[in-house]
């Protein structure tokens, strides 16, 4: 009888915890708007100046310094354009090599 009562109490406790977690209404994350039509976004966000210059701009909130972000952008650009030497890894790359790369990507960091 004692085992039955213990199992029943444990089952009731787990059920209460499960249902208490399911009924929470507030979240720590903001709701995201639905994605707009891609053709409308492209037309609205790209001006003729951006299209002519070929510069891509991105604004992000990252916990990294602007120098680190700049080097990561150059690392990404080198890999995408095929100028990356496969003998390097992200941790063994020569920073002077990365500094010599000129990209068409601008990352603005805030936060």
C-alpha cells in the first residue's frame, strides 16, 4: 500500500509540474513579425547607391570587438571567394593575411 501511495504522489507531483510549465503565457523572447514578400523587401531595402557600389551592409548586436568582427568578415569572404588556403584553420590563420583582404561587406556592431 505504501508503494502505491508513493507512486501515486510522485505521479501527481510530476503531472502538476508538467501542467504548470505548459500554462505559462509570458516569454522572455519577443515575437517576430511574419516574413514579408521577398520582392517587396528587396525593392525597399536596396537603394541605387547600394546596388552600384556592390557593398553589402549588415547591422548586428554581437559581444565581440569591432576588430574581431572585421577579421571574421574577412575570413568568411576569403572562404567564399576561393582565396582561402586550405592548410589554414580559423585558429592558425595569419592575421596579417586577413588584414590584407579587402571585402565588399560592412558589419556594423552595436550593443
